[in-house]
C-alpha cells in the first residue's frame, strides 16, 4: 500500500471513531432528555400536591381563626353587657315584687346618663289598636336623626318612627 492509501485509511478510521463518539453523545442526550421529562412531570405533580396541601392548611387556619374570633367576640359582648343585664334583671324582679319604682328610676337614670333615650311614646295608631301593641315605643333618639322621626310621629303624621 502506498502512503496515500495509508493516510486515507487512517482518516477514515478517525472519522469512524468520531462518528461513534457523536452517536454516543446523541444517545446520552436522548436519555438525559427522557429523564428530564420524567423529572418535570414529577415536579409538576409535586407542585400540584403542595398547592392542594397549602390550600387545605390555609382553609383550616382561616376557619379556626374565624371561629376563634367569633367566640372571642361573643365573649366580649357578654362581658360588656353582663353588668347592664344584671341591673335590668334586678329592676324586673323588683317591679314584679311591687317595689320597682325607685329601682326603675335609678336604672333609667343610669341609662339616660349613658346617652340612651328610654322614653316611651304611644303610637298615633294606638287608638285603633288594642292589647300588647298599644303604647309601644315608637322611636329612639340618636345622633343620626332619630329625633326627627320621633317628632313626625309625635305630630300625628300617621307614620311609625323610621317608617314612612
């Protein structure tokens, strides 16, 4: 063989080795691509699971928090109204026993001092009504114009306070 032929065979051998190396690299990239696809799918499932778990935890925490807030709110209202309800119960008991005039006046005075209008007025239509509705409270004065509604009733407009 001549030197040129040897050289040609050597170059062909090098090309074959390079072609095999390129093929091995392509096979490796294909396998890596497949593995990355599986990892991506597993990651997507993990994200969905995490999202569902987080939603459940947040929902539970908010529900517990709101339930606790409602319980605390009820307890606060009960604590705030307990003294007033106790006084009113005492007034009611004394009234039933026949000696409630002074106690009722004292309780009403305390309520008036607190800014509560406890006046009782007869409804303009009370003349035509009988029983429990006659002499009903028709209005409460307040800072939002309640006195205006009461005066319309007192003037005999035919309406009930707060109603046209």
